[in-house]
């Protein structure tokens, strides 16, 4: 099942650039939360701080508290690799392992975690591909075709299956549809809607219509600050902050 997120006084820097400023928010479990805002406002940095991807960039640092369920993500004794096992991530550009088969792409994380029994892997691969709405399209070529041989939309669903295989509690998606055609985008959106039954999903998107379609709650970022966070319907119809309204109505951004 999904877990809630509690972020308090989150700040993030790239060198001297202060890119996130005093962000505090609570995100409910088993829901979809969209993160919107103009380019460079801190959206991607925010979700990368949730699973400690931010610290992989040279001279990047953060301060504040991030709780994912009962895990204090930045507690000194917490290992970053363990955090990323519990928090899956899907990136803007599909990134299947190009030389691996579809089967090996999905099972890669499981093997890293010590799973090597063929039956266990078979079940996990099928379950993950079914959850990613890809099983019927690839079941006959699982070990014959590479992940890179699939279409863009299929590659992105393969990456989602790979993230789901290790059974994370939280799934982060950084503009997962920006490189996809409308049909593939529709399939990913449908999938996101279904996934919240088992996972908490946080999606960064430039597409406000997409946020309105898939998200239960939406957070609007501007210049490194979380300006407003509320139910999606309220954000898009009666926002509390004039800056949110200006962005939603296209006055800037």
C-alpha cells in the first residue's frame, strides 16, 4: 500500500543557487499529487529530494525533513539505496536498459535485491507488466526483444513496470508523458489513475490538463516556493493565491 509524505522546511541548493525555499507539505497516501509550475520553479528538484536523487548532483545539498511513511529519509543512519528501493522513480525520457531483454529490464531491480529464483522472477515480471498495462503487448517476446526495441510509449510503461517490480511504497514521475504521443499519454494517465489503489503517486507535469485529469491534489510551485497546495478541483477553479490563478489562466509561465 502507499504511504503518506510529510515535508517540513525543505531547502535545496545547487552550489550557491537556492532552488527550493522552505517547502512544507503533507501528501496523503494512495492518492495522485500533481506538481505544477513554470520551468525552473523547483518541481523536479522537489521530487528528487523525496528519494535522495538530489544529492547525486555535484555540489547539491538540502536541509529540512522528509518523512515517507515512518522513514526519515535524511536520517544519518538511513542508506540512500534503501530509500530508492522504497521510492520508485520514472523519468521524463524512457530509459530502458538498451541491451537487456524486456524480461531482464523488469527483473533487474529484483536481482539486485537478491531475488534469483526463476519462479519468483517470472511471477513478479508478469505482475509488474500487467500493472503497467503492457503484458498483452509483450508476453510473446519477453526474452526475444530488447527494451529499446519497443515504441516510446511502451518503453515508458516498461520503465513503470521496472519501478513497480520492487514493490515501492511511493512512485515519483517526472513529466512521464512529455515525450509521448496522445495515445500513449492516454494509456499512461489511465495507468496512473489505477495505480493509486496500491501506491502513492507524485507526478511533475507541465500539462495542466493532465494534472486536472489525473491528480487528487495539486501543488503549485513558483521560484522555488510552494505557493499553494490543495484539492485539484479547487486549485483549478477557485485558487486561494492570485499567482496560482495567473498561472492557471495563462497570464505567465
